[in-house]
C-alpha cells in the first residue's frame, strides 16, 4: 500500500523508486552513519535535477507546479530507502515559505543550490519589538532536523503571547550540532543573538500551519520506513 491515488502518482512513485534503487544503496547509508558530521549526499543534486525538490512549488518560483500529495509520494519512497540528507528538511522549509507567500528563497531551494531546515519548537527564541518598529530575535531554538547543512532557517519565536514564524539566512545565526539517534540525518539547535529581522521575513501564516505540513511529510516518510521494515 502506498500514498499514490492516481496512475500519475503511481508513475511518479515508480520513477522515484527506480532513482532511489540506483543511487541510494546500503553503502550510502553506511557512509552517512559513519561520518563524523552530516555531509550533503551525492544523490541530493540528482533529486534536484529530477525536479523533486520543487515538485510542490509553482512553476514561476522554480517548481514543477504540483502539490503536497505529490511531494508526499516522493517523500514516502525516499523513506522506504531511508535516504540520508536534507530532502525532507528542504522541501518542508520551501512548503512553509510557499504557504506564507514568501518567495525570496523558493527558487534556490527548488534547485538545490540552497538547503533549508525548520525548527518545530521555538525553545527560548523570542522576538522583541522596539517602539521604532525594529524587530530583533534572541534565544535558542528547539531541535532543527538537518540544521547542520542548512543555508535557510524557518523558525518559530515567542511574540507577545503568540508564536510568529520567520525566515533567516545561516549567516545571521549560530548552529550547534546535537547528538542524534538518526545518524543519517542529524539535528542542530539555532541560536540568535539580537538578530534584526526585516518585516518582510516575518511570515504571514497561521501558527499551526508549519507543524501541519511537517506532520504530513514526516508521516509520509514514516510510511515508507514502515514498509521497508515489513518487506525486508
């Protein structure tokens, strides 16, 4: 049983499965698990060349014009081979940015020239709003899957009794690697020290939306992993 609902979905599944069988082997997994730090796997560029990183994004943003269901089909297949690397963190980041109407980073994330990551819990991250309208971010995030490789971070922060999501480049923050049970895709925490946040980088979306998107994609990946467990 797979996520695919239509023949087009099944064709997509078969194409991704063929790619994964060629490029993501047991040796790929061992290399990722044995590395001292997470490295960008060779197949990541191949996923970008196949258009899979931008499958869910509109064509005018560098994507393929499909949606979340198609992305879930791909994510399930990559979960089936336990693909190392930042495919899910990057596509989740771009899905959140697209949902917020924030287009600045979409083309780079879709092409694989930038890697994205999302913190699902704010930790101690908090926004401070000055009287002149200046907004700054301070604190340390919750866990960020794939944060070691990320160029773009989507982060939640406490904001006067509510949660506000924002996007920042890697150069604006510090990252600390965290020991992870998953050696093929590791986690970090992001620390901001009075980082100015432009108004355009404060995301306009419901606070629960990024977590809903994350739940969808992680569930798709888990479905693929579960299938591997019962068929191998």
